C-alpha cells in the first residue's frame, strides 16, 4: 500500500462544512415537516395537503420527488416503481379530486404532497 493511500485512510473522511450538510439534509427536513399534518388515506397512498411555504419550494427542487403537472404525469408517476414520493404543485392542472381518484386506483402506495389551490 502506498504511503499516500495510507494517509487518506488514517485521516478519515473529508470534512463537511455546515452549509453543505444543511443543503444535503434540507430535502429530508422539508419532507418530514410537510408530512406532519394528518394524511388522507387514498387507496394504499398517503395524501398530504400543503398550504405552501418553504417546504414546497424545497420539494420542487428535491431530486427524490417526482413533480407532476397533469393527470397523465400523475398516472405515469404511479406506474413507475422507482417513484416513491410525488409532489403536485399549485400551478398544476391536477385538481384534488382527480389526484385522490388516481391514488385510489393504483395499488402501489406512494406519498403524495398536494399544494392546495385557492379555488378548491
């Protein structure tokens, strides 16, 4: 083993600064805070209604969350086994009624965050 490789092993992992750690944990914190409300059980899915706020902005940027804007995109997200979390933003064309119907129709349970619309 080379001396340089041994020094890396002995020195431990690369240091992480507070800012990069916060950015890494922020999506998890946002999902946890958004899920604090009592969900509606729709089929095998958990349906959370959000009022907006910083959590929705983070969910929009979270790479582990599938964002959908149409009913067709919502159907596709439910059919994709890799998708576990779905976010329906306020600007989408998906109503609460349609979202709940899609949730009830599919057997693969997902966590769905729905940003409420003023007219519903």
